[in-house]
């Protein structure tokens, strides 16, 4: 278990998770080499391919060169091209360890990475809902080509258009140079999320040629993609280009403070023995060397946040979105929900057993079988004098859970749950468009490698379920996984269509309010639960005070 990597896990499971779903009356073409739809965008013609009832366009450039002298600058518009450009293969992901991208036949990571992929039932002028997905991987890794998030089944089954982007990550996407580079580099600490805003503008200008409705766009994302979606929800530059959002297992309540980001930049310059006045030497360093350096920077938590929810690469030494007063004037949901998106409906929530994933990839397999004494020791290490209150509260709330399950429950709600609840509360207090709170609860029977412990509803399990890619792999082998996935995809696509999540045969999902505090538990049979975490939520609030 110690040497088990995230890549090994994804590699074993992902390729089995993309089934071909053919509905009655729909027939598909056999391969990308068959029917080749051609579409004309504002920048030139694109050739895609039709496969099993879906037109697919991959590796579409949505912005210009961001390498060399353009490094750390805002992306420029894509240069128009003559003739017909192939859109048959995924584009390059952002610079990162190649083991952290999960697409079929995906090119190597590269500095020029501003590409997007589109799945549509037809390029027929019909105005379908558009679902723009932001991939996970924190602010450091991933791509819009991962097979578990393949958009073909959503497009085919629900008559929607799915878009996924690659964008700058890590140091290349989030190095804060505002205090060194002047006007030309203002906003440099948020280039990665700004790239997504540029892609949303491209979608606004071109998606009707792909059968989508430019005036009905949903943005959504899981884990790091949830944090990016939180940022977009609060970003003036993105505001005109989407109508609703879903933040999934990645509540970006707060982001990095500018002074912490500035100190990280100094640490980087010190690593290369570059003075502040000579910072432009960073433009000449190969991107791969910058990637290596970013992993070696000392991490120093800022200690600014009084809450328990994570903010993603916070403090000094990490790279992520920055409260810079330019691209992101404020924290996304601190101290309030953003006024700029007051009238945009919002979904937010998390998976019940998030920490199982992090224990698996972090080599903490021992957590699954810890004793009560070991639970006490872990909690004392993490929480000091509050440990005993936390332990007792959880045992009273969940008397049937083992010590390991208690620790998983504590870590899961701390990592993703408290922030999700905070977002729902603050969105609701605005009195604008509704917020909907959820838990994903379907339990996968896939065994964690090297153990007899099942994956449950671990972090990232929602990805194949929300894209109806549950033929195998991490989704497990239980037959009811298809029902759970149908419910998930129905809820999300109906929300994309009309701002109200619903699924045939499932309970009505009430908007969150501060009295009932309703959430939807998503499973093969969904259920509405009022104030589900009342006991532990109130305990965490008492500790925060």
C-alpha cells in the first residue's frame, strides 16, 4: 500500500469506465474514421468525428500562445486558420507530471495547453443546455481528457452539449507577479482560472454552431474543479458567460491571500538565486525546471483562516487561486456569497466517505483498522485539547461506526463537508437564486488495493457516476450502480436545463434553507434529509468559536 500511487489506481480503473450507451432509435457510426462533421467557428473550420450518436471535437484551441515571452500573461485570442483543422485528438495538458493525466492517446503535457473538447448530439442549430466541466487535480494536475469524465454518454442520453477544458496549472498558472511585473502581469496569480473564463467566452461565441445554447451554460467541477468553479462564480470576467453552477467535493470558500502568494514568488526566486529586479529570468527557464522547483518550495501555512474547511494550497509555497483584487477581487464565499452571481442557482455538496481516497493514495491504509486508542492518538495529534470532545460527539452521533470509520467521517466532513455547508448557507442568506445541498452516498464494493476495505463513497467516485461511465472500475460491480448513476446524471442535466435538479421517480429536491437545512442524498434510491449533520455541525461550530 505504501508505494501505491494515484496513477496506478486510475490506470487500473479508468479504462473500464466508459461504456457505449445506445438508446432505442439511436444508431452509431463505427469509428472516428467514419462520418466527419465539419463546423465553422469564428476562427476557422473544424473537423470532428461522429461515434455512436455523438459528434466529438477534441483539441480545439480556444486561445493563443502562452509560452516564452507570453508566459504568465493573459491568454490572447486564438489566431484564425485557413482550411479545415482536425479536431480528432486531445490537446496537450498543462505542464505537470505525465502520470497525472488520464486521457486515451493524450499528448504529453506542454506549456501551450489551451484546448477544449466538445461532445454534442448534433451540430444542428438546436439550442441545448451546455455543461462546462472543470477537471480535478487541485490547481496542480489533471486535464479535460480524463476517460472517467468522457462526455459522450451525457450528450447522447440527455441531449446536452458537454465541454471540458485544459488550462494552465501549478506555477505556470498561478505564479503571483503583480508586485514585480507591473501592469503587464497584473492578474498573473490567477491565469489558470482566467484561462477558463477565456474558454467560457469562446463557448459563448461559438457553441451555437455545436447545437448548444450560449444563454444556458452551467459550469461544474469536482475537487480542484470545484475550487475553480467557486472562483469562476465570484469572477467578474467569467460572470457574463454562465447561468448556473455546481461545486462538487471542492468548496473554495477562501483562496490564497496576495501577501502569501507574493512570498511564494520570493521563495521561487531564491531557489534559482534570482534577484527581484531580475525576475524576468523566469521566462527563460524551461517549464520542466520550473515544475521541479515548485515541488521543492518550503510550505508554510498562513494560519489566516479560522475555519476548518480547506482552501486548497493555502499559505506560502503552494500554487492556487489568489485574492489579488484584479481577477478575483474577493474570496469566493468569505465572508459572504458573491453578489455578482446572486441570481445564479447553485448546487454544492460532497461524498460521504471522501477520506478513503486520500488514505488510499497517501499510503494510510492503517486507518481502516485502527483501534480506539489509535483513534484517540490521531485526534490528539490533530486537535489537541478538542480531541476528546470530537471523539465523544462522533461516537454518540454514529454509535455503530468503528474507530476507523469515525476517523474517516471526521476527515471527510472537515475536508469537503463544512465548506460545502458554509457555501449553501451563505448563498441562501443572499435571498437570490436557490442553493441545493447534496451528499453522494452510493457505496462502491471495489476493494482498496492491498486491503479488504471497500471504496464506499470515496473522493472522486462521483466523477464516473455524474457522466454515466460506470461500466466497471472504481464504480464497483453492484448492479444498482446504474440506477445511482441515472439519478445523478438526471439531477445534473435537469439542473443544467432549467435550474432545478430533478430525477424521475425520486423525491422532490427542496432548495436549502436555514430552518430545515435539507440535503439530497444521492443513491440508487435518493432521499431528502433535514439537517443531517446537526450534532457534529454544531460541535464544529463550537470549536471554531
